[in-house]
C-alpha cells in the first residue's frame, strides 16, 4: 500500500493538474459551500448571534472552501486546520467533510485513523463551544459522528476500489508479459525440437547418399552392375530423405500437434527398428555388428550375439520389443534409436573404413543402455574439389570427410536428459571412440 501511495504522490507532484482534476475540485468546493449554507441556515437566523460573529463565521467557511484547492497536495494538513476551525465556526463543516474524504482516499489507513481520532475529539468538543440552536448535545454529537463516519467511509471505499483496479491492471499487464514469455519459450522449444527432428531424419539418409556418391566418384574401375547398384541405393536414399522431409514439414503445417508440446504426429522409430537401421548401414558398405545382450530389441535378437543382415524380429506394435518381453517406454525406445542412428552417422562421416559395434542391454528396473564403438581413424588429406588426382591416388582413394554441423552429440545429450538419462562420449581406454547412454526403464 505504501508504494501505491508514494507512486500516486509522485505523479501528483510532477504531473500538471488535468482537466478532470479541475472539474472535480470545482465540484467539491461548490458542494462544500452549498452544504455549509444549507446546514447553517438555522445559525444565521439565530437572534443571539451577532452580525459580526456571523460574518466572521461565513468568511471562515469561504476560506475553508477555497483552501480545498490544496486538498490533493496537503490533505492531512488541510484536514487538521479545518478540524481546528470547526471548533469555532459552523460554516467550516462542509469543507471539513470534503477534507476528511480526501484524506481517506489518498492516505494509508494509519493516517486516516489518526485524523479520524482528531475528528472524533472535535465532534465531542465543538457542541460545547458553539452548540447548535436546533439540537441538543447528544443529537449534535450523533449527527456529527454520522457525517464524519460517512465521509471517511466513502473515501476508504473509493480508495480500495482504486487500489483494486490498479492491482487488476498490474495483474493483466503481468499476465500478458508472462503469456508472451511462455509463447516465446514454446516457440523456442518447438524450433529446437524441429531442428533435432530434421537432424535425426536427414543426417542419416544424406550420409548414406554421400557415401554411395563418393564411391561412384572415386571408384572409376567399378563394374556397370556395381554402378547400377550404387545408383539404386542413392535413388532410394534420396527418395526416403524426401519422404522423411515431407513428413516433418507436414508436422510443421499442423499446429494442433504442437499444442501440448508432445512429440510430432509422425511415425516414430522404436527399438525394434535397430536391425533395420543396422542393415541400411551395412548396405552402404559399413561393417556393423549389433549385439543385443538382453533381448531388448525383440525375441529374434539372441542375447550376446550379433544380428545378421536382414534380421527382422517379431515385435509388438508400438512397443519396440517382442511379445513376452517387458515393454520399454516409448520415449526411451525412440531416444535409444536416435542415439544409435547418430552414432552410426558419425562413424560413417569420420571413420568410414572402421568396424562399428552397437550394443543394447538392460532390464526393467535397471535401465536401458546403448553403446556405439568404432575405431578412431586418422584423418585423411582430401584433395581440392575439381583438381585432378595425384599420382599417389589410385582408383580406391579415400573420399573427403562428410561435413557436419557438430551439433548432433549436443542434441543427443538433450534427448537423454529429457527422458531422465545421461550420455557419455569420447575416446575409451581401449583407444576407440565410445558413445554410451543410460536411459531409465521402470520396473
């Protein structure tokens, strides 16, 4: 409340008097004058009161009305002066009520209580100094108490209403600002999620396409059958990349799918798709071994063995596991698939001639672990595009490394953290590169 009063006082002292303030002050002065003249008519007609005393009383009332022009700047001082004048003047009653109303509107409750106590003392004392000719002492006190309490109560009501409106405006402004922040945060999270989805969907497909295109470029001695096979793989990878891109764009065009911040409404891979992912990499020329040590990718995966090409375990729809196996949560299965996909993509980019080992293990209550290992390959010096091959370069020269943005592992760490897991990557003591993730799997 104090800050609200200080802000109002600061605005009042620094801002010029508005037209509305002029009109209100003129009305208050006029009402005070009319009230004083109406209520003091019996005093003016009282024979014991001399003309000089009546003139002095009227002048005091007029000065009190004119002093109301200062009621916004000095309400407490004005009320105290008028309380003192009310002890000896009848015509100060109207300006006094307006001053008490102003104090109740513009000052805190403690100040209003002190001024009200002074008004109560004035109500009890004034009838003894100059009694009303038409009322006895008790009636005069009751009438004065009724008028003073009405003025103060009305002023407190106006003050509370103004404070309520100010708080509602402040809440509305704060709610609008918070809504704008939430909308901005939602847009940012949506952009990040779309960026991760685009990276996961396209990086894998385009890296496969780049590997086969590089093979056609550097294998000048390839047979027509090999060229046709590579061209078919390139065509299929490009077609699949376009299909995935079309699905992601379809998600962007459907805002209702982002209303709850959930995953996009496109088919999401599960653990059951790991053998298919490995098979795609093998068709691209990679040497990949998939080891399912606990059968988490389905009953067709034999624990402790590598899955051969074309393995397609029988799985339960939407679970990422086979019948009779405890269900891996959908978010956990998708995250594990994306981690393996990114690991294979990075191995294809940075170590295309090395063997990659993919291991999936875990159990309900213990968590799901996925690991991708590949040997660290020394970087090869790539020739400048468009330049002729050097004498040392043969038909099987190593192509230039596939470019990347370097944000894939950071995105994987975010994915793992979102489901409550953790991600580790870097060289292992054995000298190879290790990508390891632990993901929660409730019992």
